[in-house]
C-alpha cells in the first residue's frame, strides 16, 4: 500500500506524464494497492491510459480521495506515445498514441464506472482536445487475467509535436520496444517551446507559470505549435459509440 502524493502546479507541468506502476493496481481512498486477481470488473468500462491517466497521482486528482479504480497493464503493438502539438491548461505538453510499425509500448487500462467516465470526458475536453475512440483489439495484449471485450480511449485532435520539420517525438517516460522516434522528456519539449516562443528574459519555470495563468498567451503558443504538427495516417482506432 502506498499513499498517493500531491503535485505542485509546476510539477504538474514539468513532471508530466508522471510515474506509474508497471503492474496491476487498485486506487482506493487515496492509496495504491496491488490489484486482487479476482477483482470484479462488472459494469466498468475499459479505457486505455496513454499519458498521465496511467498514473495514480493524476487519477486521484481527477476522481478524488474517496474513489475506487482498478488499473491493469497492457502492451500495445505498432504504436508509440508522442508529445502533441497542444498545451494543457496547466502548462504540460500533452500526448497521444501515434501509429509506428514495429514499436510496442507498455500502457495500462483504467476501468471506469459510468460516473467516472463522465468526469474523464470532461477532463479530456472531448471534442476540443481529444476524440473518444475505440481501439482495434488486434493490436492490444491485455497482461492481466480478465476479459477484455472492448477497449476505448482518447486520441488527440492535434497532430504530433513537430519542431522545424523534426518529429514526432516519443515520451521518455513510456516504456517501449524497438522505438523509431527520437525520445524527449517533458522538460526537453518545454525547452524547445520556451526558446522558440518566449520573448521575455525569464526562466523556463516562470514561462510555464505564465502559460498556466494567461490563456491568450497559451492559445497563441498552441496556434504556433499546430502550424508544425505531424499528422498520422492509418490509425488503429475508430470513432467510438458506447
């Protein structure tokens, strides 16, 4: 059992997408436990966690200290997770799955109740930042003893982060095999944005705080990022209907 920590506003931006266990776990009352192999998933909806939703600290922040939420590991074939040409309201460069033949990534599934799914849709800004999608199970290997009949998720509407013709860039914190894309940490991507768009003599940390507090500035930067985005071709998911 591990108590879930809380992050400062700056940590939420620079530490994204946060640490996550590499095994099945259960969040209950603000703590993390090993998941019982006999856990009952009835009435829960399987949602692939690509970025920060893999992490207890983010799930606890979204659903509150009293929430119960089981999480199970999966491997996703022929995909990577890349930084996206967008900024979250809290200043992080968000991420999304991106087709990449031969690359396999280790992610997890958050098994949400219908009420939790409504909250997740709100936090993912469905229709504005992300689309609600259903994954092709042919590219998914569930690494937990339990049925997986359908798998949903969120795909970024923006393309992958690009920088003057270079990109996509994989997330350093996401475990992967046979990676094709250059890997960058959140801080490295933030530095690229800072050196390209910051016009004042302030530190990276002060710049991120400006992005967090100034929506007009954030929107201007996002507009620049979108002009350099890298778009995927064939995706292993389709628009979802529950």
